[in-house]
C-alpha cells in the first residue's frame, strides 16, 4: 500500500503557542491517559468551551508534539518566544508534509525568482500539483482546501516567514542556533531544510 504523504489534519489549528507549551509540558511529564483526561476535562488550560473542542485541539497538538525529540520539546516549553515558535514550526513540518513541501516547492521558489508575495492561486496550484501524486488531495472539498490554506498562511505569519496574512509578503528567517543544533543532532533534516529558505 502506497504511503500517504498528505492529510488535512493541520487544518485543526495553527501553531497555538500557549496551548502547545501546555501540551508539551504534559508530554515531558510522561503523562498517562488518565492524566490527559484530567488535562482536558478538569484543568482545561486550552480554555475551550466544550470538552469535545478541548479534546480535538489536544489531539492535534499531541500528534504534532509526541514524535519530536525531547530536546525540541524543552525548547517549546522553556525557550524564548522566538525559539518556541521555531521549534513549533519544525514540529508542524514534521507532522504535516503539506506545510513542509509548500515551504520548499512554493515559498523557496518564489524567492529564487525574486517574487516576494504569495497568493491564493499559489496555494491552489500547489494542491493541484500534490494531487498528481496523491489523487485524494484533489477530492478534498473546496472548503477544506481553503481552510488548509488559511492555516498554512497563518502558521507562516506566526513564524515570521510572512509579514502578515494580509500582504503575505515573504520575510526569510534565520533558524536560531539552538533550534538548528537540536534538529541537526537528531537527524531532523527535512524540517531544517524546509525552514532554511536561503538557496
């Protein structure tokens, strides 16, 4: 069976910095399922109105953060705001190839051709290209495709790779030394490559 590269799970939320720090702290404590239930239903640090909403967002963040190196989780919890954001971007890229491939095949290519603004059309073309190798992408609802684009652009703006979500002007970022060292030392080459836009 062919491995799927792309899924729509990233549409459930952008970097969610404060919420991610809370979830990363629980992961670092070695929480069991009872701890997670208490986190969602009693502590409710994500401040969601319903347990279902808290559960959905916690699931996204757990899926994003549970498979990253311990050192990267420490940066998420203890690092400066900028370092935390970059660590969360790396975790998001590892969790969603859709985000990573958009950075390498669209954002980087724009910079190579001295084109500094992204558009909805760039996202649409990217998804069309993804569908060539993975036809299920082409079967996503238009509303899903639009939502995914909004979240990806918001993530890039939160990580300062875009000026903001309105202009979508590309602003290349230097990966911080501690984040770079962490990714290199744990063999996270794909995430680091996606984050390094210089050619």
